[in-house]
C-alpha cells in the first residue's frame, strides 16, 4: 500500500504509536510514589471499625488475587444473588486448618462482583488478640464477631461475612471434610432479623485440601493456648515450607438469598432463629454436595 492509499495518512493523521514499556513503568512508579506520599502524610480515610479501603485495594487484594486466580484457579457462580448495594449477610462453611477461605471469599466478591463489593468479615476473638494479624484484619474490614458490630455494619448497608462453624469448622480432621459442624446459637440469624437483612448462603469447595489435617496434638495446643495444633502431610515436617497451601481447585457458589424483613419481630424467638439457622446450614450442605460432584478431582484444572 502506498502512503496515499492509507486513509489515515491522506487525512493528515498518524496511527497511534504503541504504548512504550517505559511509559507503563513510569506510570506505575508515579502511582506508587503518590500512594506512599498519601500514606506518610496521613491523607487517607478509615471508618469507625478501622477499615482502610485504599490499603486493601492497593496492597492486600492484589496479593490475594494471585492465590485466588493462579494457585487455586477459583470459579465463582451465583453472583447475581449478591445485591448491587445495600446490606447482606453472607454465611459460609469454614474449613482448611488456616482460615484462607474467608480471605479468598472476600477477594472473589470484590474481584468478580460487577460492583466490586467489599466483604466485612466477622472474626473470632483470637484473631484480634494477635498483634500483627489484628491490625491487618482491621485494615481489611474485619471486626469482632459480636451482634452489635454486625448489626451496625448491616444498618450502614455493608455486606457482612460470617462463618458460624468457627474453629470447629477450620479445625476438623480431613476425614470429616465438607461435613458442616454445629452452627452455635444462631447469633448471626438474630443480627440479620433485627436489621431485616437478607441472608445469602455460600458454599466453598477447595479449602479442605489446602492443609489436610490428619491429627490434632491437643496437649501442644493447650500449651500454646491455641484451639488446635494441626498435623498435615507437610506440617510440621517441612517447617515453614509446610505452610505453603496445596494447589486445590476451588469452587464458590452463592445461593439465593433468604429474606428476613417479614420476621423482624421474631429476632428473640429461639424457635424462629433455630429454624432459620438450620435452613441456612442445610442449603450450604446440599450445595457442597453438588459442587463436589462437579469437581471429582481436588487438584484438577
């Protein structure tokens, strides 16, 4: 083609030059320096719970997305059941010896949801007694698992995440994988009822295989004041390397929400609370069975 045959050149326009690699890195360095300047100057916002959206978005989520996308090859379904705005109580099954499922669920919601919603996780007291872990939990939107905090978050229109099995879920043996443990007294249901917040059950497959717990050394757990001391195929035999999670295939499915507005007057009725908690538990358990049928090989593609 001659120069005159190119319409863009005939009209006096030159084709746009491809973006140079140096320009990309210059922009990244400038963005990073601007971020550091804001942090050092204290020019950023946190909410009443200590949640720091900028730090979460810039530092923690990019790291977790590597695990979520490349290591665990996570597939998410049912996101249409998560509202675009307004409150919701996301209730999931807990597993994995180390509570990575909470972090991966939070990452999946923010990464995949069309409105990139943050999940405000409710954590056990132990999490907020650990010096470094406590700060990270607060900065990424976590708070203690108590009804007043949960209700305040939901009244503020937040998505709140809870794992009612607690340490019974993450500390169970591999032989009991994907068998939901008792849901406690249903405090999460009471919080949802008092605020009229829909409950969104979510089933997570993949967490049970990252650190398969073969045994629990209870005397050592008591000595260290831990809920359990796990023995896995790699820990403690390989030392720090034993903390590298196995690359299991993850499936996450959000189930249809359960409305609670019509039951707000029954927040203190034990029978209503128990029945609703049991409905949530059964929904998650049945969905886990379906997901396991879709994923016959825990370490497949």
